[in-house]
C-alpha cells in the first residue's frame, strides 16, 4: 500500500516544484542549450555519421548479392578492395544473359567515389553491350568491338558495370580502379 502511494506523492511534489519555478526551469534549459551548442552539434554529427555508416554497411551487404556470383560468371573476376574495383577476363561462346561484373548500392563508397574503367571488348558474333548502370540509367561504354577508358563518379544507389549479351561470342577484358577526377 505504501508503494502505491509513494510514486504518486513523489510525482505531485516534483510537479509542484516545477510549477513554482517554471520560468526559471525554461530559462535554465535555454541557457544550458546555448552554453553547449558546439558539444550538442558534435554529438549530433557523430550520431548522424554512425547512422550513415550503418546504413551504408547494410546497403553494401545487400549489394554483395546483386553482383553476379563468381561461379556464375563466364570469366574470371579478381575483386580489389571491394565489389567496385578489380579485374575481369572472359571468353564468351554464344552467351545469352547479363553479368553484373562490378558495383553495388552503397550510399557512400568508403574508398572514394571516383572510378576508372579500362576495357577491351571483342565481338566475333552476336550482340554485346558493356554498360554502366547509374541508378535507372544505362550508360553504354561499348556495343561494338573496341578499347576504351571511362572515368566516372558513383552516387548513392545502383552502380554496376554490366555485360549484356545475345548469342555473344567474343571476349572482354575489364579493369576498374580508383580514379582521380577533379570536379
């Protein structure tokens, strides 16, 4: 019985105390906030950075399953520090389908957003397109035999380098490294 009365009694005393110093309490809280603005901003910034890091890790883990698994690739892929960079070499014979060779869905890539792709595509027969998926956009790197270099900046969302083939016989050599773009 005493416990049941104790909590309401303490609550009433606290409320009476706050009612009497309502103006002082409000002024005290405002002064405390003003005095600690820098600390509060720093802590909020750290909290935001931690949130972004967790969200990015979650997004990257989902992307791990978005690139084509190594055993399902026609060629040989050697990843670099993450799924965005590395080398790939393949010889295709009447290939039908898509290979998501490098990329992911990170909010922010830990090792920088600027990348450089160097490729050599040889089409002996059929059709092939090497393209970069940037969100919903497909940016064609090559759809005929040739070599080239493509520098780009990845953004939050879908970022993949894809080979799409229809009865494609030929070869692809692809290297993606960190880039040095200056915006």
